[in-house]
């Protein structure tokens, strides 16, 4: 999984054992906490590809709880 900060263009790469929503959310929560601690600013928006691992109730609940705006990029087409 690659997480890219759109402002700083800082990238974090994490290897996943599975692409389950819970596994990915666990990694993202750690990144979210660390990013806010280092920058002392709140994360406002998450922009993601249209992967099925992102499109579920677990992520929607997390975003609602943290007041994050959840956006999808345009799907890749040929």
C-alpha cells in the first residue's frame, strides 16, 4: 500500500499480508495519527482509487467519526 501526501509529495510504502478493510484501516490509522502529530495539523481529505478495499462501511464510519472528506479518483479506463 502506498500513501502519498498530496501537499508534500511524501510517500510511505507498507507491505500488506491481506487487503481486507480491517488490515488497511489499521495501517491508515497509524499513518493518520503520525501525520497529524508531526505536522500539528488535522487531516481533512482522503483521495483514493476505486479499489473495493476502500469502498465499505468500516471506512465510511471511520471517516465520519474523524470528519474526513472521502473522495475517489476517476477510474482508469483504456
